C-alpha cells in the first residue's frame, strides 16, 4: 500500500531531551516536507527536501533539523525541545517538484507534547 | 503572506450548498485545496493553476480568479461526509520550489 508513515504517533517528553520523529514513504517520491499544525494557524512548513541531500528551510525552521540521506526517509530532529514546540506534526511527500500535478500525501501525524 | 480563508466556520444542513474562499494579498500561481477530518491527515482535493482554471469532481468544484487573487471552493448538495476542515495552500511563483503557504482553514459542519 502506498503510504507515508510516521513514528511515533504520540510522544510526551521533557524540555531539552533530544528526540527524532521518523518519516518514510514507499512511493519513490522526490519531494518531502515537514509541517506543524497549531489551532487557528493552519499548516506551517518547517523544512522541505527536493531530493536526496537537498534540504531547505520553510517558514518556521528554528529549533528543528532534518536530513535526507535516503530518498524514502526524512527524519525530523528536535535537538533541545521546548514547550512551544508542542504541536501536531505532519510529514508529506509528492512525486515531483514543479509539475502541474503536485498532490501531497500526508502521514498520519505525530502529536508531540513537551513539558 | 498567509492567504485568508473565509468563512472561518460554517454549519449546514445536509443537501445545502457552501462556498469557501481563499484570498491572497499577492498574485497567485496556483491554489491547492485539501480537506482534513478530525484526527486525520489532510487529503488532497484539487489543484488550480494560473489561468482561471475551474476544476471539479463529484459535487465539489473550485475556481481560480487571478485578477481577484482568490480561489473559491464550491460544495454542492453537501453530504455528511463533507464535514471537516478545508485548507487552501498557495504558491506565488512557478519556481517557488513547491513551498506552499497555507490558510488557517475553514471548518465545515454538516448536520443531518
């Protein structure tokens, strides 16, 4: 089944404890992206990647890191989480960049709480 | 830069029509529409490109007005399954590296 998977789905942690949220897609998609979703603010892009080893900042990159060593994986790293990073996180992927058909496929989401 | 969606929320009876608008202060290259049900991931509905394109499938359609810098999503004869939050995502240029700027969402509640 074509899908984007994220792990963990739920995470409660404490301030300053490094964590990684994994994202993997099995559709051979070039483009991958991380979003955070907060009530009343919609989706805000954290980082995106147009291909392996190519990543770039989105609108809210502060406090986050990413890497794209393999095409299928795009982990999100919080080196020192803070309470303002409590949010719902989505990973998404799409087949191509720049084409007229850029449907994004979203993972199921990771609900992160930082105490 | 974030597009403005209106209304913020709407409650309808099954069978009624709804219009959701997405307006930008900058010229748009494309508009993407997604629907998100509570506790789930957003799901793609359609993309409209610069050129006044109008698309639709089933009873959900959308238009893109470049001059007004806005897109509208039309839900005709709404069904219970249409409930959810609708988001528009906007691109301002063709070489934006596919960086979408999303609206805050419109919550649609359909009652029997």
